[in-house]
């Protein structure tokens, strides 16, 4: 049991923030204005719409600050850990390599989306899986790099 707990603590993770918005014109824009005030950058975004609401999932460069800002603005925010995988630019597509490894280990993917930032010049895939520790081991055994929250950033241009 100690080995499993240690593995989870050592594995890189991405912190995802999720919240509901009314399915109305400008709702996402207004929510992101609260983040901009504190110089929070959105690194990944996924929207799932329904008739009357939208589920917003986002990965940001400063999740604690973003969560505080959104909650202060009245949005209940939920946190989740996701696995981030830097995809190589090789002959075998990185996504296929990730999916193949997870399938072989019988790990279920609840959802996935690409980030809009790169890490070390590589695109990043964010995954919500049912077994984070095992998924991290599978990714590493496939010689792919896991991405940690601290690696997300934006190049500042002068």
C-alpha cells in the first residue's frame, strides 16, 4: 500500500478546474475576465454544452489563484487531477501510442482534450482516467513524458 501512495505522490499531475455556466451568450467571456484580472492563463479548455448550461473544464497556469477568483465571482469550482502526456513528433503518432498502452492495461479514459500550450515544443494531451497510477506507469513504459502542472507556462515576449 505504501508503494501505491508513493507512486501517486511522485507522478506528475495537471490540476483541472470545472464549473457550470449558463448556456448564454458571453457567459464564458465574463468568467474568463475574472481570471485575466489575476494574470491567470488558460492552458487547456473543454466545453460540454447542454440546453441550459455548459460544463467548463480548464487547466490554467495558476490553479489556486484561478479557483479563488472564480469562487469569489460566484462560480462553484471543482478540482480534479488529470494525467498530462507530452506527445512526440515521431513516425508513430503519440496519441495512438498513449491509447494503445492504456487499452492494453485496461485503463478507461473518461475524457481527454489537448492543451493550447506546448511543453518543450511538444503538444500535450490531458487525460482523465480511472487509474492514474497505473496510467502513469503505462505512459512511462511507452517512453513518453508526463507533464506536471509546474511545466505549464507561456513564453513572455518582450
